[in-house]
C-alpha cells in the first residue's frame, strides 16, 4: 500500500513530442518518444472485443488507477506487462475524501492480430 491505497504495479508512460510534419500540421513523433516509469498503479483487466470483420483480431483492455495528480495525458501511450497500449478516451480524475480514495483513472487498449 502507498498512501493507504493499493498500488502494486509500475506503468511506463510513453510520450511523443509534437513536431511540424512539413505541411504546417502538428503531429506526434513516436520515434522521438520518451519513456518515464510511474509507480503506484492498480491494474484491472478490462473487457476486450473481437474484430468481426477480419476475425483474427482482438483487443486487450485494462483499467488503471493511480495517484490523482499523475502526469498522464490522453495522447500518451502506456507500457504494461510487456505490451504497448493506447489511452482509450480521456483521463478521469476521481477526487475522494483522502489520498486513499482519490485516483487518476484511464482505460488502455491494444489490438492484436
């Protein structure tokens, strides 16, 4: 326990800088991404889904809960259990009556196949 809450796992935040793509657009440069370990996360298996069109693809999903003030953004990627996941949707900030009940919540998804 860290701060009175369950915190068993470390995630690795993968953040890519915004660069000009040469046409006046700003895009993420994943080749120049930096990786930062973030400790104190509870990880729950999420519900995956099957790709019904290709029939050989499936998603793997997790829900992660960490410190309320965690530096995690919707445009980041996350390394977890050897896989690389995208943040699916936004980052939720769930304040509680103490640090033990306050969380940063994110859904992670990766496709296989």
